[in-house]
C-alpha cells in the first residue's frame, strides 16, 4: 500500500545504496522503463515486474499507484536519482487523482555525480544541471538557462545532450556557451556511466561543439578555473589558492 | 598505493553504495574530517583512521597522499558526494606535488539529492547548486550566481546556507532571489539529512528570508512551476502538462 520511487544510480548493481537495495528486497512489484528494469533484474530475479517502453511515463506512474491501491508495495525504479529528471515528481502529481497512498523517495547517484567521478572532480564548485531535451521544455527556456549559467561562470552539466531527432542540440548549446566562455574551457563527456563500456573523454569547449554524442552521454563544461591535472578534469574549490 | 575518495551519502550507513562499502572494506586507512569518520566507524570499527578537524583540508589530503606513497590503500571519506564541494578535487591538486599515485573517485548521494527526497521532488527540472560560504569564493561571485540562477528560473539548492560567522547570509541570498522570484515561491529546508533528527520543512521564499537555519541545513528554492502536493515540494517536469 505504498509507492517507493528508487534511484538506482547510473548503472544499478554496485551503485545501489543500502536503502535502495532494502526497498527493492521488500517490494512486491517493480515498475519501470524496460532498460531500467534490466539494471535490477540480475540482483532481484524473483520479483514481479511491470515494464513499459519510453515516453509512457504517465501510464507507468498510474499503473504503480493503482497497484499500490490494491495493497501492493510497489517500487518505481529510475536510472540515476529518483528526483533529478526522474519519476518522483510525476508520482506525486499522478497520485493526486487517486485516494491517498504513502509515497517514499529513495535517492540515487545522479549522472552528474557519477559522471564527474569518472572524469575526475569537475563539480567541486557551484554548478548548474540543464537538460537539452525540448520534449517538455521550450528551447527558448533552455537557451536562457545556458546563457545565464555561462554568464555566472557555473560549471555546467548537460543531461540528454542529443538524440536522433535532435542531432545538433549540443552544437547549438555550445554556440550559446561560447558567447560567454572561452573556447579552451575544459570540458568532458562520459558515456555509459557505471555500465559496460563506460568511457570518459576530455576536450575543449571548441572541440565539444564539433563532437557528436549520443543519448547515453552526459556532458560537463568547466568554469573559468577548471583545469586538466594528470589527465583528469578538476575544478579547484580554492583551498590551495587560499595559500593554506 | 592508491587513494580512493569516497562519498558516504548524507548520513553514511544505509546511504552508502555497494561500491563505497567495498572500497572501505578493502582499504588500510580511512582519512577524513572527524565528524565524517564518525559516520563510518560503526560499520568499520576495525579500520585504522586518521581524522582531522575542520578547515584542515589541505593537511588531510597531504596526509592521505603520503600514506598512499608508503604503500597503503587509503580511503578519504566525504559526507555526501566525494566531488560536490568534496575532497576529490583537492586530492588531485595536492597529488601533483608528489610522485604519481593512483586516484579513484567513488561518488555518493549529495545533499541536493538526499534532501530533495525528504522534501518530495523539488529537483525534477533544471537546477543550480550554490554554496553560500564565502571562505573560498568572493561574495560578489556568489551574488552573481544567485541572480543569474533566479533570472533563468532554475530550481536552486543552497549548500552552507549559514554559519555562526555568517548568520545573515541566507537573508542576503533571499533578498537577491526576491528581485526575480515571487515571494510565494515554494521553498524547503532539510536539516540532518539521513541522520538522527532528520527534519524537512516547506515555506515560501518570503518566509525563508526571515528563517534562521544552521550549517546542517540544505535549502531548496523552487522554480516558477514548483508547487505543494500532499505536503510535499514538487517541481513538475511537464509530462501531465503535455496532456498525455
């Protein structure tokens, strides 16, 4: 009689927290997008699952709430964090249409943190997280956020930097960032975070503009202080610069 | 002969990922700020530890690198994530002063994600993370980032919103945000995330301005769409609004 929205971390498995693992062990039914169900199946092979394809988010959340109303403990699984571009918000919204149920949110390692660890330490200072997907957000709003984040010298982490229907969005985003940030700003891309074929790459903002990435990639754009140390992307917090 | 920088999540214990737990189990020495060592001691009582007080970050990282150079596998522990305002960046910087060593970064649940889960789902859309501590960052830069994030309608998460020497910083930050954001913008505070006495509170931006918080609190300021649903802070991603 409860929905628990669980962040699996980027790759599931060893990325799961103890709390996420316990919630999955205790549930009666796991609901999620097919690819995320696959992340937990190896660890919980005996659990009942209800998986749905991409872009069926509302249906999936309704199914989870309806199953909870029949008395089940339902786990809704999300890749990365349950909140950051995840299903937690939609579960709360959808649940308004039904009798009250208990909802719990269990956080997970989001791609910003998971990808940063692969690249080094790009997020040691203030940062902005922006999705380049304009399925649900007008592109003008995305542009405004890119521009504001660049002007204020945030480190920027881009989710959903590209897809088949938006092959040029990363280039468009970089063109906006290049109005404020130097072409040699240190950037990084990470593909398949926490999964087989995990791969990080460092490059300049000018190079990033001309790089094709896919939907399994998270992109990091440094601030004016970000540098390359031992092949890693590092944004200083300022401890050494303070002259301790 | 290796330094692993480990994010413990907000409270350690059940917040630890499998990867963080395995790294702690495999290490010879745990290095960290005293309060963070206390988060892992119950789970790893037999491990050697080296703890230092606040603001000894550079000394702590040097000690970790030097111990690794004597052949030890050293775990440097951080509350939350290892990268976000954590020690990963400083370890890379300090390591430049020594012979090369292997460095690995293991991410953890940062307070933005952990606190968001307590409040509901405030981070379902683009967000900016800003520390209000001006120990290492000029206040003018912090002001500029607050202003830019508010103008572009980011959800904003504030780390280090207050301390004894900066009791009025949150008020000053809210005054900047109030130039762009409505006084009834939905906000939330979370204290002691993942620890005993965990406590979330929802309030408006106008109320937040007149609220005193402590250094164990993380603050969330909604975007223009953020609302209160069933007593929780929820930022819609737009699935329902799309009219699916």
